């Protein structure tokens, strides 16, 4: 099951497609407005600072907490009206599922017709942000395309809950979902995720092979983060100006990883695993104009060399996180249909 589309250039940046260019233009306009507003507020902030002294450490902590609140509110916003996204489904259930340290909020997406299999979808966001709202539409479309139940958990986020909190939550939720699937949907499970969620899905697939959690029938990885600090060529080629920057990647990783030894831990860097034989079949999707592009491509090649059935697809002219903008980007819809078809085949027992 191979469909390799090797990027045509590893050193020269390629031109994003039209929807991606429009998105970048909008982002730059928004950043410029923010800079203008920040300059206007600077006078007010300086005046307050002169009037009341505050310990430097306390002020920096308050500033960081405010930044995280603003970031998370902005990034957990749906790209399409949630009510309309859910219309093609039988229902969307809000529930609480067991996490490693206590119950987690989650949403369960049930498609119409016969439901076969269950998918654990782990959202992206650099282990720091995004959640049930930002990935609602993605899970609606994936449930409809796959004919499977899709579970989206609100796993614990860094920096409040650093590595391995997200992995441990993934283990706990996958065990719960496997039991639910055995009772209602035929017993099979798959793992899926985008970006940081793709990292978690790959880690769970390796843990499943090792018998540490239920073994999925398929791993669906959208522009995953897999190789930690390893500087693959695309990280340099698209280091700045293509939605996700290399500097942002480093910041996200620093929020999630606190100990030096964890930078090479297999539950954070699944791409460095020495034995990939026997893993669940994989579908790996990458964005052409993305610093993470080469990570997914390298992992697809490594899996193929290990004898794992792999479907790899790199979408021309797309940016990191293009799934979140599926309402405006045709490639986002196509990538979800691709994953849905693969899941449907896997749950039907066909490679």
C-alpha cells in the first residue's frame, strides 16, 4: 500500500498554493494589527509599571499565564460552524473518559449507518493548545468518511502537564475506547492525529505492538512530529514565513520536554525507534511547504523498509495545519477523505 510523492526540492522553498497564500496574507495582516495595538498599549503599561512595583519573577509568571490563556482561546476556535459540521452525523456525544490522572472531557462522533471500529483522534497544537473545538470539524468529517466512531479527548496540555502526561492520557483513553469498541463497534481500534497528535498516535502504535496498550489496526498520521531535535532539510527550507516556524517548533518542544534525557525518549521521538517491524499499517500525510514535511516522509520510508504497509501522500502547496482550514482548502477535505477510506478498509480487514 505505497503511494510515495517525494518533494521536488529539499533546499529551495516551493510556492504555496493559492488558498495557502491567502491564509498567509491574512495572518500577516493580523500580526501587523497586533503590533500596532501593542505599540499603543506600551505607553499605558509603562505608566502603570512606574506607579506600582511588582517583583520581576511574579510579573513574568503572570505574563506567561496571560499569554497561554490568550493563545489557547484563539487556537481552540472552530474554522467552520460546529452545528453545520455535525449535521451529516447521527450524533455527537459529550462525555468524560478516564485519563491517566483523572477524567478528561471528550467528544464522541457517531456516523450514520452501520458503525464499524473506533478511532482515537489526538489533536495537534504543539502539546500546548487546541482542543475539542478546534478539531471538531476534522473529527466530524473523519467519522463520516470512515464509517467509524471517532473519539476526541481533551488530553492534558503543557507546560502545566509536561511529558509524558499527554502520552499517559493517550494510553488510558485508548484502553477505554478498546473496551467500548468491543461492546458496540466490533472491537477494532485505530489511532490518528495531526502534528503533536500525530506524534502521540505514532507512540501509541509502537506501544500497541509492544503490548503496552491495545494494538491499533491502523495509524493515521497527519504532518506528524516524530524526530525531536533532528534537523531534517525541510526545517531549514521552511524555517520562517510558512505558518509554522522552526522557532515555534522549538518553543513548543521546550514547553513539553523539561528533562534533557527526555529529548531522546522513545515516547517523544518515535522516529528513532530501532525496530519498526510488525507495526500497524500506516497512512502518513504531509504538507509540501512545512518545516515538518521531511519527518513524515522519513518515517514513511523507515516503515516501508521494515515491511510495514504504508500509504504516503504529500499535498502540493499546502502549509502545516492545513486540515484545520479544510473549509477553505480543498486539499484538507481530500486528506480527510483519504484517511477515512483507509480506516474503512482497515476495519473491514482489507489492506
